[in-house]
């Protein structure tokens, strides 16, 4: 959880909302992971992990595939668990949660990049996840990526040519536009991705931590572009660890924790409850690690065990906040 001085005291403008553009109904996302190390890493973040049952195969298939059978541990990571909500045209929705809460997985599922294990996603329009729909290629120049990205977003060659200079100016990459993207810094690449992804004013724009790599001027341009998307009846989803940025750009907040939707409501109400939860979570972790003790992997009385109890307790209280 971070607070930035340049966002302090700012609030997103409230505009009339349109019809529903997105319905997420009891969405579950499950990944299969191989090897015990990956499963233990997921458990350490509080993600629900269970051993996967091997599929039943006929005797012939078992004999034919005996040499190709995986011998390591197979587990299922339940990254998103029973999430349901509805979004309307013109909304700006922030998504908060500690690392491993399922925020990015949720966005990728909405755009269709990850198939749901169960549940449904209904979308009215074309969602654009920042940097994914643009199909950027690091070995090509920025100019070529602007062309390819614009076409991938459904723009015509003429529209790409008309907005080319605007994209370059927005990304503030100057003469680097004629150099391969692999030579760009992370900030330059993030700015170009945002400029391309928002050039076509998508129906649903999803921004996943991209604003954290820009300076104050880029953030101001991004706020203006997000406001432009909303004014044209578009919907914006913003994932950020900066609570002040969420408060400045969003009119509604979803709080994810351990793959579940803990809270959904107005910005002030949800961010206040989330701040309290993060403070309690930090105190529990720092209290368990006092004196320089190393965290125990198996939760046998170490800080991980106490941190897990604090998370469950705060999660249980959060909906009543």
C-alpha cells in the first residue's frame, strides 16, 4: 500500500452511468502447477492450493504414455474463487489487494486470455488489457509497434496514421520511436503500451500497474486519457498498490483477497477498510519477525503462521467494515 503526494486530495469526476457492459458470474480460475516448490510459494501468499487428482486413463493409454508421464507433484492453485460483480458504461473501477490476491488473473480472465474453470464472463464491447492487445514486439521499432498495435485494436491503417504523432507525443519517447523496443527502459515501454492501448478509446480499458513506472507528467496525461475514455461511455479498470491513485482516478473499488471478492463499494468506504487491513497485516508480520528471527517455511509457530491468522481474521471482519 502506497500513498503519493501528487494524488492527495484528488477525486474522480462522477458522470452519469450507462447500461451494464460487463457481468462476471461466479468466476473460478484454477491453474495446474507441477513441482512442490511452486505450490509452496503459492501457499506462502495465502492462495488456496490442493493436490490434483490424476485423470483416469485406459490401460492402453497408460501403456503408450508411460515414458512421457510426469513424475513430479501436481497441484491445483485456485487463483480466483467465486467472484461476481457487474460494471456499467462510464465507471472507473479500482482493484486493490495484497500480492497474490488474484487481481491480474481476474483482468486476464475478463479479456479472454485465461479460460474460466467455471462461471461466466459476459462483455458488451472489446476489452483492452494494457500492453496485451497491442501485440508489442521488442525486436521491432516503436513506430512499427504503433502500427501493429493499432491494427490489433481494430483501427484502420488510415486511423493509425492519423493518431501516430499523438501516440508518440503521449508516450514521450521522441527519436526512440525509430529504435527497437528492446532498447527502451521499462518506463518508456510502459508509456508506449499505455499510449497504444488507449489510442482507439476502447470499450473497456484495463490498466495493470502501468502508471507506477511513469513520472508526474505521464500520470497527469494518463488521468486525462482515462477521463476521456469514461466521457465516451467507456469503462476503466485500474489495478494499483497506490491507494491515493485509486482514490484520485476511480469511483468504485473492488477489494480482492486470496482470490475472493471481499468488498465492493464506494472509494472512500473500501479504501478505508483496506488501509486498516494492511496496517493490521503489517503489524502481525513485523511482530512475528521481531528480534531478527527467520520465518519458518512450515508455519510451525513462526511469523508466517501468525500472519496467516491475522489475514483470516481481518478478512472475516472486512465485509462488515
